[in-house]
């Protein structure tokens, strides 16, 4: 895989890329606390199938720039995906794949500019309408304590303590039984400067900030709550310690016809690195359909 840079939506993005330059685009979006490197197992599979497989470091995650506009709402993340599609020369046969925050961006991009994407894959975060009130159950609120802690001014201090041990603990809690130390080390590189860490936490701070004051971002954010027209594959780890399987609801009721849901046994939140062969087999089968 090569690492390259490209400008899209006012941000200089770094990205990993594999596969033929003239292949259909496969855009793979990571979440928190994660980096583009967690797609290391999928990118070669996509490349072997003829895709130009691209995994950007999301806005604010080094070596991608911290955006000057200071926007981290889900509508802006969706616009990033659409702008990357355009900048990378994507066409209507492109596919988009997102995990965690990348899933939020994926839902928004697929619904806001559906003509760009042929098929959609999302993992670890179900459509908002499917989760409904399940996010606010006691068990899920207990899992999601960090979301509320990140709203405070103490969050940066706590995350940085003891060489960012906070990141190691999240990987351990969210993917029980998986040794995520190498993945966590890559996250620490991406968020090792104060401005990068604040950027990553700002994704969460934007959750309670209301609608974006940017008209197009607001429109994309609204679109993310609708059902996009493309067939979508939804993947979730049975042992996810971040978003419990009890929260996801009837996922395919809120996806287009031809969509599928797959529960991956023995995997947690970072299922694409825990069970890469199984997860990638499902993805490649679905994209070929």
C-alpha cells in the first residue's frame, strides 16, 4: 500500500491506497480510536478484485490536516466522503465502506449523493432510526460513558495520561480478547499532538451541538437519517463492548431492498481486524452481487 495526499472539502487528506489507478473506487472510512491502517486486511482484497482501494485518515487524524473550519459534525464527514470521491475521480460504480464514525459518514454520503455510490457497507454503528431509543438504555449508557466525558475540558488531560493508556483500554474493552496494542500504537501516532487529539474529541462534542450552521453540511446530516437507495451490508461483532448488539435494532428495516445484516461471532467492535478473513469474505461477496 502506498500513502498519498489529496485536497478535498478544504482539507489535505493523507490516505493509503492499493489497486489499479483505473479501477472503480472503494472508499474505506475509519472511526475512533482508529486509523486508516485498520483497513490493512481489506485494501489488498479490494485491490485483487480490481478496485482502487482508498483509506483516508479522517479529518484531524495525522497525517491528515486539522481542518481550519473546525467542523466535525456528521454532515461534514459525509461531505468529506463525497468530496474525496470527486477528487479521486470516482464514478457511479464506486463503493463506500465505513466503520464507527466512518459508518456515520457512509450513511450520510450514500443518502446525500447516492449517484456516487453503487453499494454500501457499514459496521459497528447501525442506522440511527434502527437504534432509536436503545442507545439510552442503562446498559448502553454505561458503555457510552466516554461520549459524555469527552464533552468536558478534562478529556484531553485524561486521554494523554500514562502514554495514552486510555486508548489501550478502549481497544481492550471494546474488542475483548483481541490484542489491539499495535493498532492502539498507530492511533497514538495519529493523535499524539494536542491539536489532533482535540480534533478527534470534537467529533463527539459536535454530537450535542445541534444542526450545523453550514447549509450543505446540515442537508447532508439530515440525509443521513433517511434510507439511502443502495443495497447496504451491515456488520456487527457479537461481543462489541462499545455498541452492544442489543442496541442495533431491526437494521434491515431501515436499509434499502437487497440489504443484509451479518453478526460476526467471536468479534467485538473492531471486527475488521479481529476476524479479517470472515469479515472481508462477507464484504467481497456483497460487493460482487
